[in-house]
C-alpha cells in the first residue's frame, strides 16, 4: 500500500507542474527512491533533505511549506 500512496502524493504534488502533459509514470524514478529511503529512515528532516536532493528546485525556500506538507503526508502512510 505504501507504494501507491507515495506515488499518489508525489503525482498530486507534481513538483515540476508536468501534468496533464506528462505520462502518469513521469516521477517513477523519484518515487522509488523516496519509497526506499522511507523504508530505512522516517525522520522528517532527513526525508525533507532527501526529497530536496531528488527534485532540483531553483529556490527551495519558496517551496519549503509545500515540501513540509508532502513529507508529513508521506510519513503518515
């Protein structure tokens, strides 16, 4: 169940605003990395930093609140 939930969270977030033009599996590589990370580490700050490293944001401070919300959702899965 965690796999589908993380996929749903990331796809709904759509950090690069690619949908509806991108294929449904656009973020599959990133999702797999997040799932693997969460299975080993569920510390909020660590996950936040990990997601920041996966998605190359120009100015992460603008997206910090959104990122915090995403991390909380993933950790609740």
